C-alpha cells in the first residue's frame, strides 16, 4: 500500500501557558503529575483503570478490570452497577441533594431548575412509566425530543431499568427516524409535540407519526407537551407524558446491571451504507465520561457548566448528561438557537447564570465572529474560567478570537478531540497543565495511547502526516455496531493491524502535540457533525430524475465543510427549479443538516478506468482549486474540462 501523503501547511508557533492561579487549584496541576498518570496507564492499564474505578459506586465490585484484546475487550467483568444511581442517588446523601442539577432555559425564555432530588424523583417516576408500558431490561427506547429536561429524565430512566436508549437528533427527518427505529427494533418512542427553534415550532410528533408507518416494532409513543401545537394522538398507542407521570410512583430501585450491560445506541454516519449504531455499555462509558469531565473541564463543586451541544449527538450524551451528572455538577441546558431573539443569546445566558465553564463548537465560534464583537461585549462574561471546543479542527484565528473576546485572555481553552465511537474525550489539553497551541488538541489523556501511522501501520516521525490510531483499548470505547459486529471489526480494526482507526488524519509536532487534519474517508464534517457522502448520494439517486450522483465536501466559512453534489440526469439538462427540488429532496430524506449547499449538473462524472468515481478531482472542483492530482487513471479527460466550464 502507498504511504498516505497528507500534506500540512499549517504552521503555528504561539503558545499559551495556563495561568498560575488556574494550575494551583486544578485537579491535575503539574506536568509531572500528568506524565506520571499517563505512563502508569500505558504500562499498567488494568492497575490504572482499576484504581480509577473507585470513582464510581458499585453494587458489586468487579473481578477483572479488562479482559481480551481489541476489538473485543470487556471491562470490569463481574461488577454490578447502575448508571442512574451514579448520576443521582449517590448525590442525595449529602449537600448535593438540594444543588441544581439542571438549570434549563427554553428558547422563548421560560426556565426550570431541577435540583438533584427533583431529577431523581422524575427519573424514578418515568422509569416506572416505562415499565408500565412494557419496557424491560435490554429493550430499546427511541428518544426523539427537543432540548428539554424530559430528555435527560428519559435517558436516566432508561439507564435505571437497563433499557437501551437510542436518541435521534430532532433535526433528522421521519425517514431517518424510521431507519433507526427499525435497526434498533425500538419498542417505545418518547417525543414531544414539538420544540422551539428560532421562534418556529419543529413538529416532532408529526415526524414520528410519519415514521411509524414504516417502523412496526414500535408499540407505544409518549408525548411531552412542549409547544402546545396540534398533534394527532392514536388511541392505545400514544400517551401524554403528563398523564402517565401523574399516577406514577416515586419509588424505583435501580436495577443492578452487569458492567457490560448496553447503555445506549447512537447512530452515526460512516463512509458507506446505512448509519452505524454505535453501542456503548455501562461501567466503562460512565467511568470514562466522569473522569474526563473532571480532568478536562477541571470541574469543581461550585462550577456552573454549560455545553451547548444538542443531546442528540454524542457530545450531549457524554458532556451534558452522563459525565457532568456523575460528578454532581450544575448543568445549564438551553433549548434553542444562538441567534434568537438576537445574536447575544449565548452571552446573555452566560451572564444570567454566571456560567464558569463553556463548551461549544468551532462552527458556532465562526458564526459568533461573523455576527460581531458587539454581541459578547454587551454582556458580563467575567464568570467564565474555562472554554472548550469540539467537533472539528478549530482554525487558529477562531481560537484566538475565542481566547481574546470570550475568554478575555484569562481562560484556558481545551480543544478536545474525540468521536462518537470513543465515548469520551481522548486528546485534549489539561487546563492546569498544558501550554496550548491554537489549532492543536495537544496531548493524549491518561489511558489514551495514540499513534500516527502510515497505511502499513508504521509509526511516523514528527510532522509527518498519517492515520490517527489508538494502540490500546480504553474503558469508554464502543463495543460493537448494533446488530453488525462484523462491520464493527471491519470498520475500525482492519485498516491498521492491532489498532483502532476511525478515519482521521493527523500529525504530531516536535513537542508531541497532535494536530488533527480532518477525515481521510468519505465522511464530511458539517458544522461539527459527521455526514456520509454515500447517504446523500443514495438520497439523490432515489429521485426519479437522477441517474448518478457524487457528493463531496468543500471548505465553508461557517459550517467548516459544505456539501457539493455533482448530479447526472436520466434525461434533459436540469435547471434551477430541479436544483431546488433536489435540495429539498435530500433535506426531506435525511434532515436539515444534510441539505446540499450546491448542486451541479454534469453530463458525466470523472471515473477511473475501473469505473470508480474520482472524488479527489471533484473535491478540487468544488473548492474552486486548480487540481494538483494525478489524472493518469482518468478514463475521459474531457469530463474534467466540462465540469470546470460549468462552474458558477
Ligand atoms: C469527528 C468525530 C466528538 C464529538 C463531536 C463529533 C472531528 C471532533 C475534533 C477536534 C479536530 C475533531 C474528527 C472526528 N473532531 N473533535 N477537537 N479537532 N477534529 O463527533 O460526529 O463522532 O465526529 O469529528 O474528524 O473523527 P462525531
């Protein structure tokens, strides 16, 4: 196989040491403490993680810390645990019982505060509701909900009885919901009438109704009344959340589950075929998210922590729900858009609740920059002490803006690299230790042993671009792809012998800092979320006019990557109205996130002699770049010239 030739032109020499006062008070506060933990975890992972597992409350202590080898590793076998117990019950014994667990703000400005006691009570009640609806340990429950406290309640209720939740982001369409319900064979769907987004109602229940025509496994639907919008309620299938909760008992013992009991499935895009149902299990996932929350965000008892992600993505699972709640944190949760009613909404929320830790995405930061400094400048951001970033590489200029305008040069920035599959943060600065470099996610956390290798698995030297892999297993890694273990092995463990690989290219600089250079597969990162070019292509091809489609990403000012579709038609030329129709078609099929930015009609697509579409050429065209690619294998050179001539 050929060496990956990933060329990096990014050079960044600025460094930012943590403020001395920050280091002095941090959970991990010196470089030597970090080095020692990292080395111990590398040399004796079982010893390290076994010791760390004391951070959790166990009904029965495990017999073995880790068993087997990648891809099939079991953690904490013999142990009995309950995730909701660790996120709730254990905090009720002391002062935390009256501490705010969730400070929630709805988009229209309504607010709710749930103390740990309140959250515990609601979770117990809803767990009993689920049981009454026939949900048993191991059954799958789909949650398709807005960002309201009931979503967290439903997650924890599932975990309390050992039901496996599958959360579907509210921006996905009915078809996407049906696909995921079918793959997971979900028994119950929990949804809401709708949710608020930029003052408009997103009609969730209507999408569920549409999806249920195609997903026969679903027996019952629970509907939270959020917007008050009109919904159809089907007798003996659909129930209002508030009706079911009214009579529910507040007593519900947490089920004592095996460490490896499945906690949730979360669907994510791969480079081929249908979405992958990433499966995470109980003890290892909980331990990983709890510890990384404490280390990376340096979480303390009196912090007010806000992660702006939607719970429908892994960031929300790990760093709105499980990680922070396992630590007894106060979490801010916001329902709506950052620019509603105006572009100052996030800064207003930070000021209002005195948020101290703020975790958001580069795509949001680029939007803030565009909206202008006057918005954050209108608000008092002095409560902030730490900033985080996740979802895609952050460009150094966006990093600097975040540092100056939001962090006011006082707050360390943690640029956290991880994935749906890794469950928790893998590579990130430690805010009290690491001298950060804008654009680098810096060094691996304790327990994480990454390498950067060529396609044949050889470690590469400083500043050589290659594949980012993990050489050792970690407790919060995915265990399988739901219902398709073979695909799991093939996707993550067959590219580089003995290693986990999930598709990113990276280099390590002379200080051992990691610089992630983006995906090397056919996955594009739109606004910090992975989308498969394949899925968009199959959606396009399902339109009656389309013969063939090739989809590629191109650099986009706000979204990081935009979606460009090259389409050949069965007959005729294609015009503006067909373009619009195709854009709507994909949006309807997959969801708003997948809405193409560009559709270009072409008479034919560039192919190799063996018939493979040459995407790298299309990527150059979409980006408006002169191609430096080798075209010797191209079947028909004229195709390229024609595509270029069509550029807008
Ligand atoms: C992909 C994972 C992890 C939660 C959000 C996305 C990219 C993520 C960073 C970062 C550079 C990053 C990678 C990764 N990514 N964080 N800090 N620097 N790239 O989760 O949908 O599973 O996507 O997002 O390409 O593989 P996801």
